[in-house]
C-alpha cells in the first residue's frame, strides 16, 4: 500500500467520512452519581494497534460531541453529557473511542444493539448514499470482556478516491457502552484484526466498574 504523509489539518480534510471522533456520554445520572468516579476511562494511545511507521497521538478528552459524526454510527448516540477523544498517527491511520454511560442496564443493552445494527447496515447505507461507490462488511465475532463485545470491519471504495477500511468494536459493562473505531486508507488485508480485538477488550475492561 502506498501511504501519503500529511500534516494533521490536511489529513482531516482528506479523510472526510473516516474522520476520527471519540465520544463519552453520561446519560440519566443523578447528583449522587455525577462524580469523578462515574466517568469511564478512555484508551491510551499505546493501547491501539501498533502502527509500523508512527507513534499514536491523542487529544484530551473534550466535552461535547465531535463536529463530524462518527462514521457508521451517525444519529445513534445521545449528546447530553458527551465528551470525545480522537487518536491519530503521522499517516492516514486514525481511531476513535465512543463511550456512553446510560441510566440503566437495559438502556445500555439497547444502545449497544442499536450501534451494532448501524454498523451491520453501514455498507449498504453508504452505497445508497454514494451510488458510484462500493462497500462491504465483515463480522469478526465476539471477544470476552465484561458483559461482552463484538468486532466488525467495513470497507468502502470510490473510483475518485482511495479505498477505506474501518474496524469497529462494540462492548458493554453494566450501564456503560463503548464503541471503538480504527480506520485508514486500504483494504481488509491491511486491517490489524487481532490487535484490534485486544484493543476492544482493553477498552471494555477499562470502563468504570460499579
């Protein structure tokens, strides 16, 4: 694969739909729950799949949803109490983490199921929006972490731009759901699935423990 090295501002403009974003939302918490302990921990750069030619870098955890909706899970996440974090390398590879603290375990189950459904339908939805392009998805199965997690891959290709490969991990621990997205230009053969499965496990295990 031929990689293009960009300054961060150029890279963000070029990736478009694969822009990195991370979200943490705290939903339905009362004053007694609104403490520092109630905020789930986020991934550290070193916990992402290693890049062969660059370190990983990360923004601070920032309150509010990102300006660009996360790819594949648009209009799925609540905005109240949201924070986000982005990860990037010196090349086109980037990542996101989404964590949602819901009011009940049932709400968390429903949110995780909704996010998985959006990811499963993402390729077909993208093809409807981009008739000249093609897309596909793969189910990479479950990983053992707290109340469970699942890993998926989504590939997009357009004749006027580089193809994109994305990995998604969706997991839950009690009332808390996390979604991790990794992406870069390329295809399935370049996706670090095994390393990303480990990243997904780590992301779920690091969530706040009740």
